[in-house]
C-alpha cells in the first residue's frame, strides 16, 4: 500500500555565510542586497524621519527623541551586562550627566556646545569613581546598589536644597532646531552602536566577557578585574551621561525627575524585548516599546496592564529576544518539500 504524498517544511541556511559572521561569499547581486538591505533601510529611515516634521507632527518627533535617548541608555546597560555588571539604575548615569550640564549652563552660562561634551566626559568619570568601591559585588547585589543610587541622590537633593532642590534649574539654553537635534542624537546612537559592537568583539572586549562568564579564570590569567570593571563602567556611562545632558538642554530644565525610575526601567525592558548581548536588540526593543507606550495612553489605566502583558509574552515566548529570532529567520530559507513515498507491504 502506498501512502498519499504529503509535504513538510524545510529550512535551509542561506549559503553566503561561510563559518563566520564576518566572512561572506557574494555570489550575486541578490546576495549583496540580502547583506546590506536591512542596514540600508534603517539608515534611510533615520535620514528621512527628521525631515517629516509637517507630516508626523512635533509630538511624534519628541517621541522619537525619547526613543533615541532610551536606545542610548539600553546600549549602556548592554555593555555593562557584557562585563557581568547587571545595572538596575541607568537613571544614575542619566541624572549625573543631566545635572552637570544643567549646573554648568545655569551657573556659568555655558552653551550646549560645551556643557554636553563636558557633562558626558566628567559625568562618566564621576560615575566610575562613585561605583568603584562596589564593583567587587556580584549579580543582584551590584544591581541593588545601582537601583538605590538614583533614589538616594534624588532625596539628597530635595533635603539639602542643593542644585536647585525640588525646583531644579530652568531656562537652560536650548539646542537650536529639532532637525539638528534629531540628527545629532542619531549620529551618537549609530556611533555608540558601531563602537560597542566593535569593542566587545575585540580582544579587549573578550576580557569583559570573560569577567562575566568566569571572573576567577580571568583573575588566574593575571588580569585586574577591578580595573577592567571600572573601565567598563566609564565606557558604558558615556552614552548615558550624554543622553542626560542632551535632555537637560532639550527641555531646558533639570531637576529631580532626571533620576526618575523611568530612565532605569525603560532601557531594561527594551533589552528584554530586543535581546541582551546584541546591542541592536536593545535598540530594536526601544523602537517598538516607546511608540507603543504612547499609543497605549488612550487606554488610561489599562495602559500599564497591556504593557506588562506584552513584556510577559516576550519574556516567555521569546526569551532570546526579538532581534536574535528575526536574525535567525532572516538567515534561513523556508520551503515546502514533498516527502518520499513510503511503501508498505
């Protein structure tokens, strides 16, 4: 007896990759498009979006600003995690950068041209020095310290009335032009994304990953992990302090809300959705979550419930993150093939 012909789904890896993510064999223009098309679409969208002010409106351009800021915080979080430092307080880095830029501008009248780079560099050094004593802590213990720091600093500013107290510092000089601000943010995002991906794949970055995976083995190899963790904090703080300084001038105000928990929770949820350890995953998660969060405002108090359910679905259904899933599917060809006839006597 012969069974009827049936079909099964077959997946085939695309043939242009040869044993490495860095080596490609381009057999045709189609293969070339496969490699460059995703990057080209993203870059083209980033170039066009700031020019659509009259189409999308200023409200959604401000949402785009917030999205890019969250991407910078997510990239910062991902680099820290690559060195085994799980942060629950990205608001600490953000707030430090914001207050330094605000103080220099409010007290001395500096323009954003000088306050933003100064706050980025000096703020990163301060963050590294501040966290240096607790870098020996592992896992959740380090995370709890970073979680408490922005809360502590916010209460300290309120209690002592320093740096403007609860009223903050206002009337800061703005960064002129929404289009220019967006292009500046996009440039910094792309630079950070490219730089962090190159860094983590270098020999220097392998030390960070070794500390994350087995710090005892790294110590046995003769590395001073305390010093490398300090460098990881400094490098990871750079995009976060820049984001804080930028937002201070964007809203022309800096105050206790700079240490708000939103700046800790949003980048973390973006990485959960997009996928940790990829850098692009955090950016993808932010691009999905931030506009979605604004759309869900229409649901009122149900917004938090829907938002939480979506995060839960991503955490359970795609624990690897959306980016790794999409990347794997994009690298495969699916087709239906007929199964061989089975003969039964």
